[in-house]
C-alpha cells in the first residue's frame, strides 16, 4: 500500500541520528516551557526560530513540532498541579485534574494524562498519514456560517460543563464574551471598551486573563485557607494509574481522540473546542455525572487525549493546504518559508521526505514524551511537597516573567494582577471561572465569523439555517441546552417546595 | 548550599559586567523591534537580515516582537525610545506609509519624525480570486466589479494590514470604495475561505498565495509591480493586464528614532547593505518571493523618499475608505 | 395555606447574600460596558458595527444579573464570606512592582526606574512572600536568591528571552 511505503520513507528520515536528537531536544524543551506557567510554545518557537537557520528544513521542523506538542503535554502538568492553564486547551484539565491532585491522586492524574496523550498521539499520527489529503476537504466545507454555528455549539457545551449553578455559568460565559469584545474593532479600527488605554487596544491577551483569574486568584484562595493546600501535599499516593483507573479511562481516551482529532482539522483553531467537547460528552454519558468536577479520572483522560489529538491533526491544514489554523501553525509557516519551503498543496509531492519525515517523527516524539514524562511524574509530584509559603513566590516569579515575555509589555503584568483581583472576586461571589475563559476564547472568533457570515449573506440570518452543516450544528446546540436545562429547572423547583 | 548559591550569583554578575566595556558603537546587543507576531512576513525578513547584520556589527541583534494595532504599537515604542542606536525597528508599508491616514491618533510622524535606515526587501502584491469566478483576466474582472459591485466580496486581514491597505487602494482606484469587505484575523483564514469559494477576491503578498496559485486552487489576475515575479512568471503585471495605475509593493524597511547619532546610523546602513549583498541572505529573501532593494533604496534618503511617495499614493484612498 | 401564601408571608428578603452580590456585580459590569460602548455605532445586520455585540452582550449580562438577584430573594444560598486583604496587597502588589520596574514605566509625573530582572525578580518574590502567614525570613531570602539566579539562567540565557537583565548596571 502507498501509505506504508510513504511511512517507511518517513521513518527512514526521522530515525536518522540527527533527527532523533532534534526530536528529543524539541520534546524536552517543549515539556519544560509547557510546565512553566506563562511561557508558551509561541514565544519559545519564535525565539528558537533563528537557531534552526543552520539546520536542514526537515530537522528544523521536527524540532519545532516537538516543542509544540511537548508544550501541550507539559501544560497539563501545570494545570493539574497548580491549577493554572498555560494554554486554552488545558482549561478543562484544571477542573478534574487539580481536584485529583487535591485528593492525593496527582501522580495518577499526571500518568493518565501522559498515557492518554500518547494513545491519542499514536492514533492521530496514523490519521494524518492515512487521511491527511481527503480530510483537508472537510476544512473547506466550513465557511463563516458553519464556524459561527460551531462556536454556538461550543458555548452550549460550556453550560453543560458547568459545576454548580447553571445561571452563574451563563453569567460567566456572557462576561467572557463581553471581555472578548474589548480592543480595536477588526473592521473599523475603532477602540471598544478600552478606557483609552493603549495597552488594551489589541484586546486582553489570553495568557493575561488566564494567569490572572486562574493563577493569581488561585494563590489568593490558597493563602486564605491553609488547610486546603496542605491536603495536596499530605498524601502523595501512587504515581501510576492502576488497572481499575486504566479500565475507567480507556473509553474516554478513545472518544476524546476521535473528538479532538476531528475538531483539530478545522480552520481557525478548532482544536480549542476539542477538550471542552470531550469533557461534555464524558459528563453526559457517565453513570454518575456528579463526580465530575470532583476528581473524575474520565475528566482528565478524555480532554487530555482530545487536546493532544487536536494538536497533531492541526498540522493537516498546514501540511496539505498550506493554511495555518492557529498562531503556532502560523509560526510553522514562518519556519518553513525561512527554509525556502512555501507551505501549500504541493509540499507532499515536492518534499515527500519532509512531509513523511515530520509525520513519522510525531509518533517517535510521542513515544519520547512518554519516556521523558513518566519518570518525571514522581519529580513533579514531589514539587507539591515544597511548603506553600515558598511555592507561591516561585509561581509568581514564573508567571511574571512569562506574562512579560508574551508581548514584552510590562503593563501586561499589572493587568494580570488586576485580573487576579477580579478572579478572587469571582471566587468570593461563587462563580466558576472556566466558562468565562471559554466564552472569552470563542467570543473573538464568534464575532468575526458572525460578521463575515452576515456580510456574505447580505444581512440574512437564514444563512445559518439554510446551510445544512450549520443547521445541524445549531440543532445539536439546542438539544444540548435543553437536556442541560431540564433537570436543573426541575431541581430548583424542588428547592422551592422543600424550603 | 547557601554559599554556593550566593557565590554563583556573584560570579555571574561579575562575568556579565565584564562583557560590557568594548569601545565605540555598538557595545551591547541592539534591539530590533518587529511590530508583528513572530513568523509573519515582516518577522521573517527581520530575522534573515538581522542574522547577517549581527555579524557585521559584532553584536547580537535581538528581535523583540511587539505586536498590536496594525504594527503601530511596536513602532511607537521604537520611535519614542532613547535615540542611541540600540533600538531600531523593522516596519513595513503599513506602519510607515499608510499609518498616518489609517490611525488618526498616531504618536509618531513617519515622514519627518523618524530616522530611516534603509529598505530591507519588497514583496510584490498579487490580485487573486476564487478559481470558479467567471472573470478570467484582470480586464473582465474589473469590468464585472464596476458593473455589479454588490455581487463581490473582498477579503482582508483586518484594518491596517497589508491586504487591507493594498485592497483599499485598488477599490479606491476602481471607484468602488464601498465594496463588501470581509475582515479576517490574519490572511491564513481568509485564504482558506478564498480556496473554498466563500469569498471572491483578495490582494496579498505573493509569498502567502503563490503555492495556491501554482496548485490551481485559486487564480491570480495580476502582480502589482513593474516586472513579473520569477516565482509566478505566467502572471502578468498590472500594466500588461490593463490597470497600470495600480502599482504597490509591500516593502519592509529599518528605521531608528529621530536623533540617533550619525555614527550609529552609518554603521547600521553599512550592516544592512552588507547583509543584502551576502549571497546566502539574498537567496533566502529571493526564496520568499522578495525583491532585493536597489542601492538608492538602501540609503536613509532613498528609503525616506519611498515612505513619502507611497504615503502620498495611499492617502486619498485610505482617507475615503468607509469606516 | 397554599405555598404561594407561605412565600408571601415570609416577605422579600435577601436569602443568599452571595447570589445577591453576584447579581449586582453583573449589573454593575454591564452598565459600565454599556456606558463605554454608548458612542460606538451599532451598524446594521448587513454590516454589523463595532457597538452591536458589546451592547447586546452587556444587555444579556444585566438580564442574567437581574435573574440572579431575583433568585437570591427566593432561594436560600450561601452568604458572602470574608475577604483577605493581606494576600491581595502583597501578592498582587508584588506582581505590579515587577511590571513597573522590569523595564521602567512612566506614570504621569512618577517615573519608575528600569531595574531589570536582576532586581525585579527578587522584589516580586520578597514582597509576595510577605503574604504567607507562616513566613520565615531566612528561608525566604535564601530561596529568593536561588530562584532568581535560576530564572536568570533559564530565561535570559537558556531560552534567551529579550528581557532586560540590569540596564542600570550591565547595560543589557
């Protein structure tokens, strides 16, 4: 078969000593920066770009790709241990992953994340190799109208995702959407809700908001209740998942891989939705949904697999169409063009050793990540034993340096502190910040796609219902919402009567 | 443990302090501000040119990406920095020639308030359309747009971007300034929708679209330069295709704050010149579809004149563009 | 007596101060956003203006806040809990000091010097360290020195981020 001869060509390239070494370096650096809160793959890849000048293009891209998926891996470590999502895709991992850590199951959470990611990575590699070219057509089916409907569906998922009051979850999503409109309007260049502050002209940065309402606010919450944080380090527990854990997480892992892999192909950073969608699905089909948000292992296995699968299938539009679906992939375009390879539909035929070498190296990279990370799980968990009075200043200096280096803007650090206060207030008011972050991430895209769709349809809302894919997505959204709202309304009514 | 740590810190401080006492400019790393995210066309040119300039200057050129507001955030920071030659910026057509008309509250004056260093590279602009559009050449396309402007959708990468600036100029020259413009966050998603036929046409730098044109997923009407591009030799120039007034290039160039000492400017001009004469650097830029600047454009005077010329060309179209 | 009458007999009072405050919080933010967005053109459906979505999102926020308040009057819920100023002041203060001193900052007439990572790093750790109620000075200082050195080596040298180190001392 063609695929096998291609893959063997790829493995021939990827298994050369130099490329193996580059892959290893990439995975190691990626894991490191992923673990450090704030320093994301975008900053690192752009800094390391000039270093790759001296390498051949295949080696350079193998290393950069290693940094990218290594960072996705490392990001979940921080999400689980200190409840800071370094990347939008790690937001969901904080929900159950950090709860597991609080229950002394940090090692198992990290192990599950690592194994789940590996399984997803293997699967995604095969998918890219086998279906890369035909799947590209799927990306082309999604126009602005479909994309808008997908976002609506994502937000409805977020409601289901919520822990506690559904009304409060709605509030958070709306607030997230409102925050996403801050900044210069894309079409007219008018400044919106910026108080005239130039640093806000480009809107609120994701890492500023996430570090603020998750990172800093979490530190404030922990300082207030010393008992809660002591629990985390009192019990370390087992490091590797046992048989029952594996049995419990096997199916979520497979489902997460399929969901994440599918959404990752979509243009405009569809990979963000993967973990959210996977979490929602797991919560919906679980026998006892109330365990979610309290340390359910499925809530780590599913989203982590989805995250990693999406991170890899995001390469499909780049490698087959030459169209970068997100910021990191845009950097990859930069890296390829620096080496004289203009990404596009012809890369596969003109540079087969680069295309297949990269795909083969992804599988090797995933194996390396597992080997690097499993022994490290013990080390990461030991970090939790550092007394909190020393841990939080360390978290703080990492966050400060990380935030500063995102845009080299000192004011960003002050904004993060402000959002820390905001996040602390949210905690005090009983709000759960995860839906806010999702609303924020999707809000920008949603507004952009809504406006595009309406310009193209000349102002007709019917465009969302006339296009079959868009209509289907909206239907799912409504169904999810109805299912989510019915029991909660019933519950509230019960409360009235029993009062 | 304590002693080792303190000792290490002290040793490090000494080692660092020792490195900073060479004579004459430059004695420390030079910061080159790139006002866009890493990986974009401007960033790539900055890194390729900066890499070689570091060798001539004998000091590292540190690229600092300060993105925001169509590049004006980064340029503002660079142009208001201390004029000591240690802060320079790689701007482009948008930040130097189009910005005054695009951003009324601009905090720097690219015509009189900066110290130009030289042009680093130009990239031709291509007019591209979805592959199943009826028109097959520029003339019939222009005729169709003029006859029925409401039937067309144009895509661009947001206010202030190169694609917005150049397409606004085109629409102004065609007399259809109000043509439906669909804004995207970046040319990547815009290109995706052009390939899938959701939108009808856009103007963009040749490097972003040439592979798609070669693969036949979109079609190119003309390149807005004086000569055809070696990357796409079959695509006619706008002059050949019957729209000679549409001439625009997305160039990138270096500038420093006004008042930068002459010694520093001269050294930077020399380093840029040497970088552009280097075969390896040249090849890298040519691979990008870039045009290597002429000797005049590499001088501060020539580059300053180019900024002024293009500003005059863009001004009327940008000011009358619907907001 | 019907349930409705029981409700009425109890009268309207705040049954959950947390929910009530949450509702108020949403309304305040929504009104703030509405005021800020009042001059932005709404546009039409065909060409949505910059003000359309911020305005609608604010209206939704306010409506949800109102629902929250109504809910807080009808259902029992949690009360507001105490607020710890110590953490807020030292932790967030420390971060602000880092932001202001890392590369210098002009705030009206006040000018913050550009101290660089060599000073701003230890500053943020020492200031925020004060927030711990089991503070041990000696331990904190040793840890600060070690962490700052590690951060400088890691970020400035290993990852070579363009972050100022100590412009006043080393010029970089």
